[in-house]
C-alpha cells in the first residue's frame, strides 16, 4: 500500500499545521466553545479559514489533528463543491464556489424520497421544462441541514418513459424559492438535523442545471462518491475524540483500568488508526491524479463501526450515570450512532458496492433496470 505523499501535499500539510497552530488558539479566545454546536461560531471559523486560503483535503486532516474541526456546511464542502468542480460550467464554478468557501452559503442534498432511499433511481419528483425554467414538484426526506440551507442539490425525473437511471436531471435549487417547504424531523436525542422537504411548482432556471437532461444519474454518482468519502473521513468531526473517551475512563478509575475498559480503548484506537490510514491512502491516490472509488464505501463502514464502538464504550464506562440523560457528548453519540450506519447509503449498500467493485462479485438482480420507468409500477 502506497502512503507516500507527493512533495506538494507535504508542503501544504506543513503550511496548514503552522497556520492552525497560530490561528486556532486565537480564534478560541475570541469565540469560546460553549459545549453546544453554535452555527455562527462555525461560520466565523470557516470565514477565518477562507481568508487564510485554507480548504483542501489535507487541511481537513490537519484541522482534526489540531482539534480545530467545527462541523459546518458538510454537504457543501463534502458534496456540492466537488460535484460543481467536476460537472459545473465556468460560470457556475465562479458563482457558487467562492460563496461556499467563504461560508456565505450553506448547501443541502435533495435526493432521497419516502419511496426512494436505497433504490435512489426510483425517485418520482418531477421536473418539467417551461421556457427558461424547470418546474419541480415532489417530496424529499432525510435532507440534512435543509432548514439552514441556501441551496440544494436536487435530483428530479424529467422523463418517465425511459429506464429509471436515464430520465434524471440534476439541478441546483435556491432553497428560498416560492413553493419550497422545509419540515424538521425531531430525533430521539432532541435534535432536528434531518428534514423533509416539499416542492410544489418550484421554478429552477435552466442556468442552474448541471450537465444535460438525462445526465442526472451520472452526476449523482459523483455526489454519492464524495458523500461516502466525506462521511468516512469524518470531515464534520467525530462525535467525540478518543482522547475524551480515554480521559473519561481514567477519571472514573484512578487506581487503574479494568481489562474490559482497556480492551474497549484498544478497539477504538485501532479503528481510528485504520480510518487514518484509509484516509492517507485516498490522499495519496488523489495526489497521483487518480479518482477514488470503493475506498469511500470502505471508509464509511469503518467510520460507522468506530462511532458505535466509541459510543458503546463510553456508555459502559459511565455505568449507571449513562441512564440519566443530559447534555453529554457520550449520550448524544450513543443515540446518534445508528444514523452513521444508515445515512449516506446503508451498511448493506456499501458492502454491495465493495463486493462488486473490489471483489468482483456479481451485481444484485435488478429486473426493472432497463424497463421504462412508467411501466415499472410507478
């Protein structure tokens, strides 16, 4: 396995490390951490990063190393930016990327529907051409940060008479458009990070289309690939750090850790180290000008298992105190851990992709793949 970084990446890493050592403590002094997520604090940090010319994969890794990760616009940086870079026109790149980097515009993803999750290509949100616009009607669900978003990555169906993967169009939707209603979904940890989004005769200009009509699925694959890598690399930050977990363990056992706790900590540390090595492999691949593929699925699986291991270990270490719900990172992580196995493609979907693309196993049967969508019971 080749982990050697190109010289230019090593230089960027050194620059990132020096910049963070100088700027992160000063930022924390100006914007103290209250222990709860503060979107305005996150936006201020992103603007500081942008002013310093800082946003790249290596920067994300170095931010995590320095403890300087504040989750902000994860869909924007992890999915919208890479997709627009890959498929956007020069005008679209000039319009959207600077505002993204500057922390001025937040993005969400409008892909999944009540009847189209794992089988995303079965979506039924309709886009009809009308002059210079598309008129979009439908419902999306599990849209992270849609309640805060300025823009949405919208996948819709413009042709119901061709195979389901061929009749899709990829649009950039202004979330302030008339006809868009966002309803937050309450989670069991008390938060409302996910949303359902209703679109009723929403107008999206043709200028906001990526690629051509019918290219939607091909472009969506780019988004999904980067989504898996973004989740797997923990670009939005871990639920809490290994150091926090180890600190809790030592605080509660000043006379020494028992064998089960030592085993828990060793497992979490090993899983985290595996994730770091996978991330290094992807960085090396990108540095050689290659495009990652199944690595994103592997990273997402490892990250989901890491989060679950951390949360379960933390709850066991807390013992009876864990049953009293409060504003505690370990308890929030325990309640939120199942989402890491589902969001961005379930564990089963990732295993299928790894089986097909890495192990060369046959694809699952898909009887309706080549049938006209309108004749497939939709």
